[in-house]
């Protein structure tokens, strides 16, 4: 019995230490003078490496820059992958993630989300030769997805006969589709459009199905229990929206000032679980 009490106390102390460490993230950032933000490096226009400057940039990178500016510190964008992004955060290698992480109740059990800075639909980019018009037309087909993507479970629910192949990143899934290894790939509508534009007219013709799998919100992600930092991020997002800077950022990367010409149908800083 005493051993059980000792072990329980030890685990409680470790848990308390973890919460304490998380609660000090803002102080750590200010003392260091740098905000280390985990971003993606292959997801244009959210986080990608500019091939001319070799610098990572994008919508989410600019959001991180805005947070750093509000804190009076430098911003350091650390490129991570879809699969490694949450482990990077949990192991303390980054302070915050701005890496296209869509909210789900399951993920919210592991990490804390800020309010949203993006709302978008998810669906499929398919080879035209497949002649798919609706989501149901893909059931029984071989489909690609990037590792760690939350869409996998939804696809299995809606297309139970489909075969799902996971790739390291979405561009690799796109290449596999062009090679005929899969007939379609899943992702954000904007990311799928980027792949279409990048491929140009040289590849096999593709089209985006209008029928979405789901619509999701994304926001900053911090370690579980990092309430002070999360609340600060929510404050920054609200200020970006009220000042008009959020709209300007969206127009720059996704809207009228970009090649995509998407229309913003959400407000930055809205509750992420809406």
C-alpha cells in the first residue's frame, strides 16, 4: 500500500510540473526573445518554402509573425511535418503550432486550441478519367491521404469500401495520383487547388469534387493546460480581426490578392468548436 501512495504522489508531482511548465510559456518566450512557431513547409499558401528566397512563408507564418510582434520578440518559423507537428510541440521543441491543425474533440483531449483563424471545406481532387461526380462515386476506389490526417477516419465512415493509402506529405500523394497509384487524394479545397495550379497542363487532368467530406476550423495549438498562452493568442486573433489585419492577411494569401481568389466566409477569433 505505501508503494502505491508513493507512486501516485510521484505521478501527481510530474503532472503538476508539466502544467507549471506549460503555464510559463509566455515568460519563457519573453525571456528568450524569440517565439518558436511550428509550421508546415509544403502547404502553400499556409506554410511553404519560397523557392527563390529559401525562406518559409505563408498565411500561418504571417499569423505567427503577428503574435511575435505583439510580444515584442522575434519570430522563428520551424518547419515540421503533418505527422511530427504535435510531437514537436509536446517535446518542447516549439512554443506553438500554426500547422493546419483542424479542431476535433479527440485532439482537444491531447492539446489546447486557440480560437479559429481558418474555416474551410475538405474534399477530394480526382483524376478526370475516373468520371466521379459525387463523394459516393469514390467508394471502392484507391485513395491517397497524407499521414496523420484526421480525414482518414471520416473517409472510412463515408466510403467503407475504399482503400486508403497514406503518404508522408500531400505533394507525394499528388504524385502517386498522377502515376495512377490512387485515383484521388483528400485534403483542404485550397490545398488541392494549389496542387492543380502547380501541376499546370503537363499532368493528367484532375478536378475537385464539389461534394465535401466535412468543414473544419483550424487555430493555434499549444500544450495542454497552457491556458495563459492560449488566452493571449485569442486576444491577438480578436485584435487582428477588429483592426482589419486579419482580412488583409487572408486577401494576401488566399483572397483577392492571391491567385486563388477565395472568398472569406468566417471571422478570425471565432470559437473553434462552432
